[in-house]
C-alpha cells in the first residue's frame, strides 16, 4: 500500500488566516512527499512556487440565467467528487465548516469508495455562524458527519460543544508558523520611511470586520501617542475601514497613521513594528499575533477566545478585557518604555512561537489524524521522525 497520502484541500483561498493555515499546511505536506490537490475558486494567495506534489483545481460556477444565485456550493461539491475520483484521493481536508464541510460530505457520497472527510473549524464558522438559527443545524450536521474534526484552540472546541451541542471527539491542532518565513527581518532603512528614529511603531493587521474592534485600536493609539512619539500602521481592508479612516481624522491623528491596504509580505511589515495590537471581540486563535511573535513583536490583545492559549499574559504579551482600551494603552506604554522588559518579552515571544507553534510539529499532528481516519498505520519512519523546530 502507498505510504504517502493523496489529500484534497479546500479553503477560502483569498483571505484570512484559515486560508493561510490551509495553504501552508498543504505546502508542508507536499514537502513531505504527500500529493496535495487544492480545490478552490481561485489560486490560494500563499501557494508560491511550483512543487511537483502540488496540484490546483479551480472550481467554476455555472451562471446559467435561471439561477438567481450562482450555486457555488454545488459546483464545489461536484468538483471535489471529480478530483477525488480522478486522482484516487484518500481524503478531503476542508477548512471552515460552511460550506466546505457540507460540500465535502456530498462529494464523499458521490465519489463512493473510501474517501474520508477531515474538517478544521477556524472560528467564526462556530462563534458567529453557529449562533445563526438558519444555518446552525447544517453546521452541526457537517461536524457530526465528518470522519475527523479539528479545531484551532481548546476554546474553540469548548465553544463548538456548548453552542452546537456537539459531543463527538474534536482534535486540537493549533495554528502554526514557518520559521523560514517568519523571523525578525532587517528593516532599519524601510522603518525610516514610516517613522522618525525616536518614534515607536504600533501595528494592526486584520480584515477590518466588526469582530476585530478596530475602533479600539484608534483609542489605544490616541492614548499612547499623547505620552510618547509614535506611529500606527494599519494593514488590511474590510467593512470597517471607512469608519476607521473617519475616526482617525476626527481625532486629528491622520499625520501619524498609515493605511497600507492589503499586503503580501506580512513578516516584512510586522518586523517594522514595536507592538502589535489585537483587541478582538472574538478570536479563536489569532494567527496574526503568532506571526508577530515569531517576528519578535509582542502583542497587546484582548483576553478573548483562544488568545490566552497563544499569549501568556505578562510573559509573551499582555491581555486585557475586551473593550478596556485604557488598560491596553497602559500595557503598550509599559512595553515601549521599559527596555529590559521589552527585550525579555521579545525573546519569550520568539521562543514560544518557534517551539510551541512549530510547523513541523503541527503538520505531524495532522498526519497522525489522517492515518487514523484512514485506519492505516503511520509508517514507522514517519512516526519516529523528530519535528524540526
Ligand atoms: O473567522 C474569521 O474571521 C476568519 C478566519 C479566517 O479565515 O481568517 O479567522 C479565524 O481563523 C484563523 C485561522 O485559524 C484564526 O487564527 C482566527 O483567530 C479566526 N478568527 C476568529 O475567530 C475571529
């Protein structure tokens, strides 16, 4: 029997941490010799260079005139079944429950054989959509029928159990970073284009959705900028952006704030910053805080969702209650004015990011889950392999 696996991966390819995690995982699995087929509506934005083990299948949606809404979900299910059959896939690993897990279950029925479905829950598929009565029964169905379900934090596992009344086993597989990409970059010259040498830089990266509470960032920054020379960089786009631009203007902060829009090279831009801010209302994990930690940038965040599983308060960042911008500003000031504390925290961040959320470690956890659902023994050499962190 083939030792390596044939895996189909579906995710939201163009935005968000779930797409990043899915794409990076696919790349790591391909590096290990597995055959990985991405099945998405467009090329995943982090896919990068050619690899002989990576395939990309685009989902095309019929726009026949009788359809009021183009049926993306059905096109995806159909494509998943086709790709699975043609390439004799062992399993489909879908990221984000809706609609991906439901489509994969339909594809499993269509493809027949022994195709398995692994679903990874990422956050708002449970914490927001799971509360929507019009769709929660479908999410519950998708979770219960998947062959394995993983979640990106213990908090998300608990939320899934309580919000959707789920009792089946759910595996924990944290978000991870690739240390080959996320490390403190040398950005001394570039930094001068954003701030004077005496100024500190705060950063926020997100999809500007209400759940991120981006408005709190402006309040935190306004308090910090009153006390020490500083700048704020916003990266990303989304529904709240216009409101934030207006708030920055109203508070007279326009000169000190840069809106960079969406950026590809996140590690480079993070390396410019002294402190990362993440005051979210909900956050199942907070991948961006992990990316910042790996780049040597501590985060001041809300004590929400899975964030405390990533950031140890006082050691690898600071946490305050959701909406408490005064405490968040005070922690930011503390970090920016105490050199020794800052150096200690930078070191703790890098260590934690590298060894607890190591890509090789988490990739192996996913492989173990794959072999388990397939009812196959993991090859001995893979079992014995020590993760390189
Ligand atoms: O749920 C979202 O807002 C989008 C989603 C995504 O696709 O980025 O984010 C979630 O998944 C990330 C990757 O697992 C997590 O790091 C984020 O914390 C999580 N977002 C929320 O829970 C709000």
